[in-house]
């Protein structure tokens, strides 16, 4: 049986990394499947090197087209080296950000949606997630959480207006792909966030067993 592909999306400071661990722990406990947690950019040794290039702060401005080409170079390697082989052998893959993040972030950086779709069309093997969790919270709360961190990378250092546009772009994607997205209120207490995620996972597991 083909594996399932779950992605977790949201702006910086919304709690994605913790949610990926919650999903992995839940599946390990209740599903008799191999579980792989990964992230974008990143996921393989080569892709992690590209992530470092993407997130590091430079004196030289990075052109928006350079950003998106780096992301898709990493994604192509990630998909073909890790994600597709895992899904084909029946593993469940959980990815911290995927293509939705590119549409949300790079569009906020000034790249048109049509241009992003054109670049994505170069890579025919990109899988569509079976389920995408969008953790959503007010930008002001996420900025407050970011400011509590010891360090911030190049993307995390961007301003509230930028993250507001990213959030709006995510919500537009939810409206376009309602059947794939599960929106979770990331401003609620962490136990409520985890309960909402686990409830939706229970439904996915039931449907998977019934198939």
C-alpha cells in the first residue's frame, strides 16, 4: 500500500516544528507504518547545505529568482532522493513545509503565482500532499515568539508586513484546496493544538484502514 504524505505549513513562530514531532509520535503509537519526518529546504545532506545558503544572512542582496531556484533545486533532490522512494515503499512522510510554502513566501517576496507555477512545472515528480496542516496564528503573536529566540535567520528577521502577506497567501491556498488543508489555531494552548492535530490524524488513519 502506498504511503501517505503529510505536510505542515505556517509562518515563522507558529509552532510547526513541535507539530511535526506530535504527528510523528502519534503515528508511531497508533499506526503500523514506517514514519519519516523531514523538512524543506533540507531533508538530505545535500539539501541541508542548500538550506544553509538560503537562510544565512549576507551583505549581498539575494535576488528573488535566486531564492526560488535554490528552493526548487533543493526540492527536486529531496523528492527524488527521499520522499518518493519512502512513499513508494509504504512509509508515511511528514514534511515541515513543502510547495505551499513556496507559493506563500515567494509570492510575498514579489514572484508572481504564474511564475512559481511555471518553475514548478519543470519538476513533474512533485507529489501532492494527502493532508496539509496549516498552523495559523496572529502575526503579532508569532513575532513575539520569534523575538524570544536567541538568534534569527535571514527569513525570520523579516518584518510583520511581510509575514502578514505570507499568512494571507496561506489562507488563499486554504480556500483553493479546502479538501487537503486542515487549519489549526496555533494561538491556542499547546495541548489544544496537539489535540486538534491528533483528531484529524485519527480520521486519516481510519480512512486509510477502510480503503
